[in-house]
C-alpha cells in the first residue's frame, strides 16, 4: 500500500530480507557492457527511485526484486518470491516482468527482443495498478539515465552492448513514454521524457523508421518484408511484382533483388562492382546479360548470341531470371520507388564482412542474428510456412535493411559513380 502524502515509509524486516535475497540472487551479475559494476547497483537505484516517488516498503522490495523472475528462474522464482515476501510483492514483480519462463520451458522458448518489447508496451498501456506503474517507471527511468550517461562518455559505440539497434532502442523508449501516458507522477514522467529526448539526440536521432519494403524473388513469385514504425517486420508472399507494389502504396522505397537497368551490350557495372565488394564470395553474384540477350526466347539462343557477340558464356541461372527481370523492368518506368539491391552485399555491409553459406543451420542463425542487430525483426511464423523458403525471407529482410538506408539517405552505391540507363536513372546496386 502506498503511504499517505506527508508520511514516511518505514523499512523493516521485509526490506532487510529482500536486500539480502537480491544480493545473493544477483551477486555474480554485472551491468550490461561493464566488467565491474555489480548488477545490484541497478536494483538499489530502482528501489531508491520508488521510495523517492513516495512508494511503500512492498513497492521498494519489488524494486529490488523486479528482475529476479526474468533473470533467475521464471515462474519458480516468482513462486518463491510470493512465498517469502507476500502476494502483493509477487504481483508487482510479475507485472514488471517482460517474460516469465514456465516450468516446462527453456531459454530457447524466450520470445525475441522485439516480441517482448511489443508485448510489454501493450501491457503498460493497459496497466492500472499504481504500484506496478511506479516500480516499472523507476526501472525504466534508471535504465534510460544509464544509457544517456554512457552515451555522453562513449557515444554511439555503446550501442554495440545491446541486442537491438540504436534505432530500436530509441523506438522502445519513446514507446514507453507513450505507453505510460499520464500514469505515474509528474516527476517520473518528466524524468523519463527528459532522458529519452537526450537519448535520441545522443544517438544522433537514430535512423528514421521510414516505411519501406525489401523484396526477393522466389520459385512461386515474390517474398516481401515491410518495415514501418513498429519493430516487427511484416512478411508477405505475392504472385507478381505488381501485387507487391500495390500492397504497399505508402512505402517510400521498394528494394528488390533483381537487376534494375539493363545494358545494351557488355557486362553490367553493378555486377562487377558487387563481385569485387564480396571478394572470394564473388560467385554469389550472377552476371546479368544485356537486354537483347535476355529477349531471346530460349536459353540456347541466348547463349549462342552472347558467345557470338561478346565471346562469353551465360549461366542458366542468369537466363532463368529473365521473367522476373522483365516484371520489374515493366514497373520501373511508372514507379520511382524501385531500387536494386543484392542480399549478399547487404549482409556483408551489415555484418562488416561476407557471411557464410545461408543454407546451413549455422548460416541461417548467423544471418538472422545479423538482421536483428540491424533492426530487422522477422516474425517466427514467417519461417514456418512450407510455401516460403527461409532463405528467401532472410534475403528479403536484408533488402529491407538496405531499403531503409536508401530512404534515409545513408545508402552507398556499387559502383560509386553509376552509369545512367535510358530512363536517366542510375544503374547501381544499393546497400
């Protein structure tokens, strides 16, 4: 129960026991990104903020224990806390937990960062328990303060400590301000707002979350990954490229893994530049034949023509893309949002190195992890459909990452000085 205005909170045996309990429970933990700051410092700070906000002893105890369930045992830990410190403390701790691991669950069952944050924001919007709100506020205020303090010293480099991108972090904390709304005290609301405002400034106003789409060709048509203000991407399957464009009329950029801009003769400069960019993995880039060669009705006639005119061969894979190339080519004239990307280039740029093979379990996990670090959170169900290849979803996600960079004016081109096509548009692979 919250003390009446003007009264003093008495800390007694409940607090003493909780302090010892929390110290033993988190004794081996340190604050994220540090080697020396005991994690208990965060718990003490949260409890202090609760008390400074007029909180009760039970609320202060919940402040000490608010991370215990997530970090140290899930439902079993919550049951123990409830037994030791009472049902009210247990209720508050549960209300401040993003995920409570069940007795039959493992760490592998834990939802992704994005899924947990989305669920927690939804929970806060509907939360009416003043005690839960007070402790949650104290936790988020101290976390925001700590991030801002580290940003002042280390700049954007400290973002590498987190499992999410700087853009995601700013999105989440701004979401907290919105979710809390008018709940809590004016002091807590002001503290959080001030820290979040400075956080955005120190992160360099993290990249704008422009609505964009990344698209990859697939055997049945196209896979699209759409990004917007939410952290969770939307994944769709489409029969034609025109359906993709029609499905996302508000997207600022539609980045597609298909050549955009064909040559009358000779190799395409973007293909050569992408090969050079990938180095020993250059074979992952198909060389796009000139337009007249692609217009040949059969692979045999296309191969014959290219050998006669340019003395070079043509892979069956390159020719097999002709239908999708012409699908995109038909739309380029009327839709200025379309840009060419290459997933292998995007992945290499995002990871700052070429990645291993994507069709192995290790390669899949590595690419999914790299995408998450870049702010691309793909829903698990997108990989469960037998009609959608997991590698196609990953590639569309990488295309979406490049699409957002293009929309925000951060993208680079291969080659750096692109040639212009017959429509006076640069022929380039963007990343």
